[in-house]
C-alpha cells in the first residue's frame, strides 16, 4: 500500500528531525553557559522548547490519521521558514532536507490515505 510507505517515510523524517534539532542545538550551545553539565541541561531545555509543537502530533501519527499528517505538513513549513530565516548553522541544510521530505511524505500519505478510505 502506498499510504503505508508514505507513513513510514513521514515517521522516519519526523524522528530524524528530532535528532537533527538536538544535534543542531547542542552544536550551537550558548556560550555564556560553563561546564559540561550546564551545557547539557541548557541544550536539552532549548531542544525541548523547539520540539514542543512537534510533540503534539504523536497521537495522530500513531493512529495513522490523515488529519494529523496534513497538519504536520503545515507545521513542517513553519519549521522550514524558521530554520531558513535564522540560518541555523551547519545543521541547517540537513534539517531543511529532512523537513522537505517530511512535508512531501505527509502530503502523499494524506492523499493516499483519503483515497483508501473512500474506496
């Protein structure tokens, strides 16, 4: 089924985005924080703030809801704009690529899932 492949692609990109956001946040840790424990704590706090909007989609993704996937596509575009606007350093292009793939996979999953439900 095409929708199942698109769902898996969406989930892989979704989880990959969490990892890339963590790596990008850790790589650009605040300079005023001193000590490894403080840097790790501050990094995790900033990462959690960045990821809160994405965490809202977990129940819908688990249920394979095409409504959640379509809203995830909109949220992906928000992340795309923010990352491009802020110029998030060396991790920016990996994040942009992951977000673009997640956007496409979300749209294709939505399209194919709705077609399956109507058939």
